[in-house]
C-alpha cells in the first residue's frame, strides 16, 4: 500500500461514488476498482459497503480513513519542512560584541551553518551599545544586544541570557581607594570609570539621581572591555556586565565588589526588525535560537529541581 493508493481511497471515501472518484483521480473505473480491491485483499477486510445506489465506509474503512489522513498529513508536513530548508539561502549579517561572539554565538552559529550551508554568513563585531542601532539603521540583519528599557517599536527581541551588572576594582593593594559608607560602596566618593553611553551608564545615572549623589567620574571610555583595562591600571572603580569580566584576559587582575549597589541586570539576546524576520535566512536563525533558549531553560529548571 503506497501514498497514491491512500489518496485514491480517501477520494472514494469523500465522494462515496466510484464513478465520480475515478474522474477525480484521473483513473478508469476499472483501474480504481482494482486499486480498492487490492487494498481490501491486503487488509483482509472490506473497506466499503456497496449496493446499487449507495457507497458507505465499513468499520475497517473508517479506521483506514483516519490512518490515511494522518499518514498523508505527516508526509506533506515533511515535504514542506524539507522544501523550506532547501530554500534558505542568500546572506545573513550578524552584529555582536567580541564577548558575545566568544560566549553566546558559537553553538548557534555552528548549528545554523550545518543546517543551512547555502547561507553566506557575515559577522561584524563592535561596541555592544551600538547593536540595536545597527539593526534600526538597516546596516545589519540580526544583532546580539542588551534589551533597552524604552520603547521597542518595529524591533523584535528574543531573550537568551540574563547578565548581572557588577562593580569592579583593581586587585593590587592600594591601587585605588574604595570608600565605604556603612557597609556599602560609597559612590559619592569612589573614583569611577564609566562607559560614555549605553544601558549600564543609564542605569547607574538613574540610581545616582534617585539617591541624589554627584559621582566622582575620573574616566569615561567606550566599550566594556576598555573599562576593565582602565580599572586594572588603577584609574578607579568600574561597572561592567559579569559575562564581559568572565571573558576578559584581565579578569584575575581585578576584584568584584560585593558590597556595591545592586542594579537591574541585563537581558541579552537577539534583536531584528519585523521586516527582516520575514526573510527565510533570518527567520531560520531566529527559530534555532528559540530552540536553543528553550533547551537551556529546561536544563536550568532541572538543575534547580535537583537542588531543591
């Protein structure tokens, strides 16, 4: 029994008339009858109950109709998915910071490259705070970005990981004064190395404003990696995403200040425009990221349940 026979059977079951079914299947009445008889012989059950005026399904025919529909639907779904995979081609440009390239993208890029080898990948690196702007300007298809706090019109976001913001100081004793007020870092007196722009700068500025503190800013730099380098040299206390510190070559030359103010963490993931998401190459990458994020979430949940 093959797919063509199942299609013929379903046509007869729907029309309940052998003559009309033979026309619909582009078969002679005798050829259609032989096909049904062959299926009945194979199943050793009658599929139709026939008299001079009516054709109805037998109990065996009812069961076969359910099976045939399921079988054909699955076959069509498989063909459709394979066809879609084959049509994913063209190019895909991705923007990310060096840290994101090393830590968040390797597995995703490898899976995408393996599944869609016809797509030409273009990877650009730069400052993390420029990621959303790159997508908005149309310069890039996808970007790894920290999600902004403001409006997100026409931009789609897919969360991947949550990253705490941490305060760091030089490890060398006496390299910089770390003033404490009570048991907490005193940001009114601490020399600060801060990013010129970006989400972490806005969140720190908001915290300082709420606490009516005028900061002692000794240096403003571009890029989180530069902040770590400046802190290492003894220029002051800095604020960086934890993931950036973990990937930094200077991570052992600075210390994390545990008694510092707690700021809202980064929500980091993919962003793209709604228009870009309609392109097959972009949509395919997005779907792979969703699958990967879901798997990571399930693993995290299992670990939490095991600890509990």
